[in-house]
């Protein structure tokens, strides 16, 4: 085990037989640990399995490795949060989890007799099917109306009631993890910023944190404050947009229209920081590329306050509508037990009562927590997910404004960039957990010879949470799907990588 802010020598990670690794992971999960990442790694004698686990109560991580093998008894029946990881391992590395309940492709369908893979079409993979009188199937996508990414949704319905929703993704697969390993170093950070365009700051922060922990480099407090400011601005823009979209899906058009404009205000504040509305080119390993002087800091603080005031008024009007509240209450519920078992993260988990927020559980710096709070609900419905977004508007705006005032008052007192070594140390593993606006982003980096990455694993919060959306539709009306979908607002490309 090791502290989450430290790296660990690859040679110090215990190597176990596959069956022993699975028993160890299952035992840890029964004691409250979570699986952060579970993936394959090419070895001299075959594919090793690597599992990273986390315990928030102690802020400890653990890493275990398995000897190369071709099959093992699946973790999923006893540890459901492993289900997508095991499907991904089988698809990418050919290591079969025996007894897995539904071993279908995550992104690709393997081609018989070839190491190549094909993109799955909506009819090129198996789907769960309910047979019976008056049971019917509704297939949606992968091509949707409007400008939206592709994803296939297949509903098994009895009348208007959804008995089962199966979500098939993978149409956006770009092989990001392969590109990270084989791209020139100067192109890797821009690649991270494009894993999911609406979470450019979140993924860039995770990548820079991995490099810094591998190199034992600590950014200055000023750099950490600017990073936190950027993360909260990203949260403000996306929560404002989503709250407006929830208003639109309930037919409450004032908030839908107002929030579209206000979202742009928050994006424009980020643009003032670094020239990009999405925060690209702001971060760098060792800190940030752009500082905030006293004039800019005070000007942006006023703009944050004004944009927040407009957003707060717009959302309050919606939440005071009895029609909106009736539409949101009890719709798309995910129980605490299901959310915890499936490993949901972020606001989707907190809405169901799961106590987790990486900002508090795995803080990136020693900065004071300030206005940020762990916002939780217990009902697990669309209303709970909406109210958490609403509460986090308050927290993020107060945090961003406070950080801007501090930056303005301390302009010129400290630098924003700590030098990084030219080469990373060989044979080490580091983990970063960043609370993006959707939830916990996890990056794992393992270095090999010459400090180059031997493996790099990215786990976007959507990888965990799409299954939560499927559970939210159980026993719901099929007409509730757009509203439930928007209340999660998950990323296709973040899942597909």
C-alpha cells in the first residue's frame, strides 16, 4: 500500500497468481475499498493484469499484479463494479474472465482469426432480450437527431414501461491510450485535453498530476490555486448548461433559454485566463502557463459574481415551479445499494447517498477547502441529481471568487511553474484522482525504460456511470429517458477513449 500522493516502485508491487489476485480484490471490496483501474499490461511471457484499489478512509492506494495467464474466475459475480473492466480486459487482451455474466464488447468486436478489431454496429453484437406477449423492443441510435455523439440504446418494454435498457457504446473509439504511449511528448497534453472536450481541464489536471507524482515535483500553491479555479469554472459552466437542459426536458423554457446564455459567461471567464473557453493550454506539468495579476483577478471575480447571480436566479425560478418538481421527483431512481455495487462516481453517486468526492477525499493540494463542500442526497432520483448541481453552483462560484481575490492580492509573490526533470524515473507507478464536474477522473501512469510510459490508463467517470443510467430506467416510462439521460449527462467519447 502507498499514500495516494506518492508513487511506488513497479518492482515493489506484489505479483500474484490470477486467482489469488481476484480473491484479494474481492476481499478488499467487501471491506469498502474501490477499484480505480483494472487493466492488462504486456509482459515477456504474456499479459499481466494490474489492479489499483483505493480506500478513502485512510487515503491509501494499493496495487497488485497477476502472473500472465489466459483465463481466471471472474470478479464480477461477487464484485459488480469490475464488470466493465473485465469486459475491456477480455476484448483488448484476450484474457477471459470465466463466469462473467455478459461478456460482450465495450468498444470493439474481435474479428475471428485476426488480431484486428472492427467497430460494432447496432446489430453486430448480442443484446439482452425479453420475450413474451406484448413485450416490444425500441432501438435508438447510434445516429441521433441534432449535433450529438453516437451511442445505441435498446429498450425492452412492456407497454410504456421499460423492463431493461442496454447501452452499447464504442462508436467514438480513438485508441487514446495507445496514442499516449506512441505520440511525441509535446502532443500528449493536447491529447489529454481532447479525451472529452467538456472536461479538458479535468483530464489535463489528472495527467499533470501523474507526471508530478512520478517525478516527486510539487507545484506552487499559486499554481494549485489557479488549477482549482479552472476546475471550478469548468464545473460552473457545465452545471449551468445541464440545469438549463433539465429545464428544457421538463418543458420549462425560461431556465433553458437563460442558462444557455449564462453558460457562455462562465466559458468566457475561462477564456480570459488562457485564451480558450474550454481551458486548453492553461495547464502544464509542474504548474500552469498563465498567471492572474491583480487587475485581471479582481475583474474576473466581479464577472464570476455576476454570472453566478444570473444562474442562481434562473435555477431558482425553475426549482420554485411545482410542475418541474413534480416531474423530477421520483423519476429515474438509482438506489444506494446499486450505486455502491456498480461503482458509480461523482454527483450520480452522491445523489444516491454514496459518500465520495475526490476534492475532499483525495485533495490535490494543501490549500484550504474554503467554500467547497461534499453535497449529497439520498433519494437517487432526477431531483437529487438536479439539486446537487444547484448546490454545487453555490460552492463553486464562492470558491472561484475567493481564489480570484487571493490571486489578485498576492500577485507577483510566487511563481506558477516548477521545473520538471527531463526524464521521469524508471519503473514507477503513480495515480491521480481528480473530481471533474461529472465525477472522479482517474489516471494511472507506469514508467519503463528511459522514463517512457510502459502503460497509461484513463478512467473517465462516464465509464462507471453509464450503467447507472441503465438502472435508472428500470420500471420507468420510456418517455422518461431524455430527462434521465440529461440528469446524468455522460460522455460518449470519455467512455469510448
